[in-house]
C-alpha cells in the first residue's frame, strides 16, 4: 500500500473543502511539497490568490512549503511586496499611483530592506488564521497556534503562539529533536511512510531509526552487488 496519491485534488473523501495544495498552485514563485494540504470551507483551490498576499513578480521572492504540512483555514503568507519605504517622512506608496508621483522614487528605499524567501520546511501544522510575515523560516515539526503572527524564524518542533509569536515550549527534548531531524521521515517515499505509520503516529523513534538502518544496509548491499558484477 502506498497511501493516497499526492496528485489527488480533493484527498479527504472527495470533499471540496480540502486540497492537496501543490495541485492548485500555478505560480512559478510558489513551491509546495507532496501531501501538504489546505482546508477552507470557502475556496481552498484559490489559495495562491487569497492566502499569499502582496506576492509580486517584480520583487522576486519565493514561497516554499515542504511535505506533509497541514494548513488550517485562513493561513496567510505576507510576502515582501507588502513593504513600504521607511526612509522618508511618509510611508505612503506615492509611486504606484501614476507617473507624476513615480518620478524621483528610488527603488532602493524598499528593495534594500527585503527579507528574501519565505520557507516552511516539513510536517508543520498551522492553526486557523495564522499569519506568516516575509522572509521567515518555519522549521520542520513546528506547531503554529491559531491567530499567531510569525515575524521571526521558528525552531524545529517548537510550539509558537501570540502576536508577535513566541515559543511556549518544544514538543520534545533537544536530543529527540536532533534524532528526528536526522531521520527526516517526511522525505521517505510514500510506501515507506505507509509501512511505518504506527511508529510515526506512536512516537516510536527507535523503530524509525531501525527503518533508516534497514535502508542503509539495503543500499550498502546493492552497492556491493554492483561492485561484484563490475569486477
């Protein structure tokens, strides 16, 4: 068994409120990994227009979301195009309203302060109406509380809440987090994830490490066979 196909548009019993997100993305500046889903009773298929805000090609920033992420309704990414110049007396964007006000505008007053790509790693859970600000990295395993505003990077397996969001706890001790990041089960093929679901859901890290060891041994054996045939 391999689990659901990541190419399924509506993976939750065909209900239209949930999409595997990569299948509704058309912009080249947005990347989404397999099995990441977005749930929204209104129109989840329009995520890139309704939930990715101020994402202009001229700015050049990218939104990258990894595998197995869960995005609740209203999860919103604010991109670098939302920035206004802070170098003068006014933050008003005069330059966007026609040539008379565009003359004399220096792009560097905005572009020199952009924060780069917004990156979400893997297995991140976003609560309802959470907001992610430009240039933030949310590391694997994190949990983002409902209505949280993420203005700085989130560590692996951290739970963050509030505005601005703050870390209230880590989901596991640091040694376990290091082991989980080394295992990186979210990068496994779907078949392997399916075979080891009980260990993933049951927090059996020893079983996950054994699964990694099995693959390493198998690959080593394949290499030896290949060397023997070549010899």
